[in-house]
C-alpha cells in the first residue's frame, strides 16, 4: 500500500471516530438538530437495543424520530 492510500485510510478512520464522538456528545445533551445534521439525506438509523428494535430511514423520518429525543442518562454505546 502506498503512502497516499495509507494516509487516506488513516484520515477516514479519524473522521469516523470524530463522527461517533460528535453523535455521543450531542445525544447525551439531547441536541436533536445537531444529531440530525450528522446524517446524510439517505441515512438509516438502527436502534437494536430498543424493544422492539427500531430502523428509521431517510432524513424526514430521522427528523421525526429525533424530535422525541431527550438528554440521555447515560453515554450512548456506539
């Protein structure tokens, strides 16, 4: 693997880590709009820990789902 490819892979891993951190940060605070901005228009969100499990797809459905968000009592496990 050449240096450029390795650097691109490291940058991608760092970006994913930052995205996960931002999601947790905003979720704990109940910052709905900030959480929603982390998703693309065609994103899907899956919460397998809820009963029953939840799958939400598309920005409009995500907006509706996160509208009920409240500050978390615990840091989300991502």
